[in-house]
C-alpha cells in the first residue's frame, strides 16, 4: 500500500542544505496554483525546513533589505522583518532569526501583477492585465508609468502578456512580453516565436522571436532572462539583439534570483489541459516542479529541490540574504495583531481580557 505523503513534501540534492548554509540565506518562492508563499531554509548542512503561508494566487515577490512585498489575486501585501520579535515567537523561542510581519495592504484589484521590485519612485509592478508598468501606492488601484509602444489603449484585456521586469539603478530597464501584440490574448497565437524583450528607456524591442520569455535580470551589467518554453537561461547582447544559452534545464522556467555565483530558478509542471502549454516541446521534459541551483559562470546545475506534491507551478523566486531562518505572519494568523513594532522598540502585546 502506497504511503500518503504530507502536503508540500519534497526531495533535494544532497548538497542543497549545505549550499544554503554557505550562502547564508533563505529561498522565498511563490506558487499561485497552491496559493502560497514558501520560505525554504537550512536547519543544518543536511536538512532543510519549509514555511508555507497562505496568499491567494501569490505571484510577484519584491525583496529589499528587511522588506518584502507579495502580489496576490487582488492585493499587494507589504511585510517588514523584526529580529527582536522573532526571539520570542513560536513554541520554541529563538527558532527564527527574524520575523516578517504585515505592514500595509494595497487594494489593487484584479490586475494580474507579475514581477515586482522596489525602485527610486516606490514599488514597481508589471501589470499584465493592463499591459503596462505601474507603481503601487495608496492613490489608485495602480499608477500607469510606462506602456509598450505597440499597445494603443489602457484596457484590462492582456494584449501582450507583459510579465517580467529587470531593474537597474532603481528604475525598470528591460521588460519581457509574450508578444508584440495589441489585441486581447493575441499573444497566444505565436507563443513559440512571439516573445520580446524591450528597453524601457527607448521603448524599443531589443530582441524578438523568443519562446515565452520571463524573469529578466541584470547580473554584473549583463542582461539575463528565461526562455521558458525551451527551459533555457539566456544571456542577451542588447546591442546586437542576439543571445547565447547559458544552460538548459528540463522544465518550464519562471522566477530567477542570484546570490554570488549561484542562480536559483523556479521550475513548473505544465498544465496538460491548457492549450497554451500542452503543445510546447518542453511539455515532454517538464518532469517536476521546484527550484534548481545553477553555477552561473559554468552553467552547471549544482543542486535542486523537487516537490512531490502540492506545488505544481512556481512563479517567482527570491533570495533572502543574511536570513538563515526567517518566520512570517500573514493577516490570516491572529498573532500579527499582537506584534507591535516602533522605530525604537518591539513588543508582543498580551491578549485582551474578555469582559
């Protein structure tokens, strides 16, 4: 009789816990399919531990220092970490080295936010439904700041599936889209060759003909992206419009972050009942969902985390630098109401007496 695995069961390469220990941080990933933000930390050099928290349709994840923001189905929640409160949280005080607490919620509405990042002007987001880059603030559902040249109107119909954003010096520098199209969902007609990367400043296409590009990032002055439908990490020459393949991974790729020479990339299983995915050549290779670690200089895969159940699709992957085992409270847990943080102190308030 086959034993039923507990939720979010995973296996990993023998060196994964040691790698996280050496890098001195935690992997944070979002899975919109499971509705979770998951923190993956090393207990020691042999074991990892996961901390999943419920966020409805969790997508883009922004990290800057002690702050984190997660895009959900119709909100953006901003959290900040407290080392002081972590010392006395949980059944085993001192188990966490820091604790993320909700600080603000922006009611964006259903705008299908993908990549997010903090910049000089505030919190940027890729607004896929309205085909634009926007700022998330308390003035509007969103503030439109940039639209691709081929999109003529600001309407909620996902004209080009704008999805990824690379930041440079506090500003969006490059974006990815699944098509240079101007009609709702028209990008679906050519998903293997319609993808583009655009320069935000010039609003020009840097490279086209890409198979479902995602997660553009700038590492050491070079532009990288994921060629998702082919399972490739690519490095783009923005002057010539050509690219080279850094490495190929067996799976559909989304979400990429870097710590030192190591790049962490998210892998997703493909939805076999979805016409957008089932006919992709990579569908025959999409064997598991999880995270792979790549040594960027050589392109060699040096580790992996593989989910056995619960997680089938991953959107974003970020690295929480210097946080060996962070905790997190969402607004669904009552404890967050007792967590009080000022600019000088932090307190756990006692429960109110019932009259």
